C-alpha cells in the first residue's frame, strides 16, 4: 500500500513539473522574425501622425548608441534571449516609453517590457542622461502592478491609447496579451464629453511633459477621442444601440475604406457606453476575437488574440509597474 502511495505521489510530482515546464515554454514563444517597424509602427491614417512621428524621432535621438549596445548585451546575457528577441523587446519598450511620456499613469503590463526597462536602469549614468534628453525629468519604474478595484479600467485606457498610436504586431500580443478585455470607464467617456481640453490634459495625461512634441500629441489625442465620441453619439441617434446593426455598419466601413482602426476604437467606445456588463462577450462578437482570417496581416490584425499572446491581463501582469 505504501509503495502504491509513493508511486502515485512521484507520478503526480512528475506530471506537475511537466505541466509547469510546458506552460512556461508556451508562454515564452520564441520569435524568429523581427517586428520592429519604421517610426515604431505609428498609425499612418491618424491625424496624430505628424506630431507623433516627431516625438518618436525625439525619443530615438535621446538614446545614445553606446547606451543601447550596453543594454542589449546585458539583456541578452541576463535573460538568455536571442538578438531577434532583444530587437522585439526593445521595440515594444520604446513604444511603452512613448506611452509613459503621454499618460499620467502607464503601468508596465508586459513582463518583457518591464524586464528590459529594469536592465536599462542598471546603467545609471546613461539612463539619467537619456531621461534628461527625453523628458527633462526622471522616468521612474514602480515595482508592482496596480491591483486596486479600478485597475481593469486603467488597463482599458492603456489599450485604447496604445491602439490609437500604434499598429499592434504579432509580438505585441506576446508582450502585452489581448487588448480590450475590459471596457473603458463611463466616467472617463463622460469627462471627454464635458471637460475642456486643459482639464482633460491635467486629469489623464502626463503633467510633467515639457517637450512641445509631447504636448502636441496629447492635445491631438484629446481632439481625436472627442471626435470619435461625437461620431458614436451621432451613430446612436441615427441607428440605435443594437450591436448586430453596429457590426453590419462596421463591415460596410471596412469594405468601403479598407480601414478598421476607426471603427475598432469607435466600437470600444460604443460597447463601453452601452454594454459595460457584457463588454467582453459583445467585443468578441463584434470583432471576431481570435479569428485572424478576418483581418489580414500580422501588423494590422485588430486587437484580438493572436496565438502569440502573452501572460495574464497583459503580457506580464506579474511584471513591474508604472
């Protein structure tokens, strides 16, 4: 009897180890392809394109080549990754640093990005010089992700701004996980309807960003979001709140223009206003989350699960914070 119990216990331990190894391997899908796009893959069909491109160039100019090389060598050595994996991580890190410059709160929801950031900070003198050239103020990294009751709302806001600025790639889903798992808070949408641009800039965006390029992007985002809200309100007046009808209208827009960006973000606004409780279910229905056949290439695949998706609520809800 004791021999059988010992055998079952040993079998259980072996299976547990195998499952854990398999899970970790699946979570860290190795990429053999680089997904670093020109100008960080900013949206080309956006009114923000000109000011955002200037901000990207400002970021690139603030990063000394010698600093990048030292950080690259350290990340590859410490985390035992390939050069291609480094390039993909560094690309998403730079996108994140753009987000940090723009948003008041921008937790690092990606383990890959947070690990890169942690290693970048190990070179204190070079990191301080980068921060001085980029924002003229330190970029601080929090140790923990937010776990308060409203943290899903923060992630929804992060996702919304990310896809307004950038085209997600296959690696984006490895790093950040699925986008739009939660609705935008109604209070935020109401603020964008009634508050002045200055009030919104102070409440939701980085108040320490002194660079003119950053200010231009912030005010461009505010205008863009307000315009989308007006469009959704007008749509409701004309067509009502039926999600099936909205889906049909979306298909018409995509087939007519070849663009999906405006209607994805407008769709998120629509669902956040009228389907808070069933947001995930309605989003899956509206945009066929998980069906890559509907949306073409890896670069413009609209914000659903990609098979390369990362861990947790983002790619790394276990990673560092803001």
